[in-house]
């Protein structure tokens, strides 16, 4: 008789074990919602957003359809593809699991230096402003803890935007020597002439030189220059003329250490970037 009851008990135990999974799945289905950080139906109303980590603060704004970024009262043209990828990820529907966290729990479990704040602005009737606080990823490195300040709730979400959580201006700036995002309608605005003026000569690239113009557009700069331009030797000016609208002046400096600095001056921005000697030599060759 005892031998007969053992298989029966084993079946009961297996059924109870399987039932625990069913209950867990049912509970999980209640605890998550599928939504987006940025409502896709309101994405066209997005006028700007702000990113902050510790003391690093970036403000993004849209002007004539082009995204610019401001840091310390200096405006920079941004990498439009980078910004649009970030916005597209914010519009994607993802699973968000509500978790029982308080502010004290959040501060207890995570280093405050890993927090990242996103605030976005909409041009709707209410002039909506939404703030999201991003914490670090969990142990799996696939989920991220976030807090939506308007609801005062914490969630664990799929981390599809972690690679864009950077308050470093070098991550967002347009990477090309001639900013691809410079023109208001870059698909219509073509370079008509590029002139390189030094103390001893003036050289030009005409629009008819398709090879030189196309190669010029592909050259990239390095990081933002944060030094003092007055300490560098100025060696020339590159003047870019377009078919219409404002042109662009790029002042060229020798940094004295084998590299060069380009200073951009336009009605929209005034900033400086570094370029290598290799980049400068390739730039100079295009005028030969």
C-alpha cells in the first residue's frame, strides 16, 4: 500500500511545482505594463529635452527642424542621426514592471552618481514637461530601474536606451568638420565655394570639383577644444559659401603639439574642436 501511494504523492508534488509557475506568470502579467517613455502620438510635439548627470547638463532644442545642443551657454550642432535614434527608442513600447521601491530604497541600493535625469518638453496645450530618473542596470544588465516623477513610481524596464545616456557633449556633437546639420534645409543647400585663406596665399575649392567637395564633407574632427585660443597660433581661415543663406567661417589654429584646432563662428554657434595632423594634411590637399 505504501508503495502505491508514493507515485501518487510524486504526481501531486509535480503538479504543485508546475502550479507555482502558473501563479508566478499570472502575477507577473498583472505587474507589468507595455508602454513608451515618450508617447508616439505626441512625438511630433517634442520641442526639446534635457539630460543631466551630476553637474553635467545638456539642453537640446529644435530650430527650423534641426536639433542643437547647449552646454554652458554655448550652442553646438548635433549629430542628427544620434538624436533621432534616441528619440525613436523613447517612442518604442517596452515592458515596464512596477516595483515596490521608495526613494530611500533607491538611494540605498544605487550610487547616486549613476543616476541620470531626462526631462522632455512638448508644445501641446498644457506645455507638458515630463521627468524620468534613470538608475543603473540590474544584475542581468538587460533591465534598468527608472522613476517617473509625475507618478512617483519605480519601474524595471527593458534597457533599450542605456547607450544614449550620456551628458558628454562629445557624444552628441555633429562629428564632421563641415557640420552636416548646419543648413536649415541641408537637402537643398549646396556648397558653392570653399576658400582657405592664409597670410601668404588664398586657395579655393569650386562646386564643380565634386571629388574635393565630397571628400571635404567626409572629414571628421575629434573632441571639443576647451583650452584658450589666444594661446595658439592662427594659421588661416576656411570660408564656406553656400548657394543661399549664411556662410560658415572656420578659423584654423596650430596647437603647437602636432595637432590643430578649428573654431566655428556663425550666427547660431561659436565653438572649437580638435583635429589631428593627418586630418589637417588631408584637408589641405583638397585645395591643391
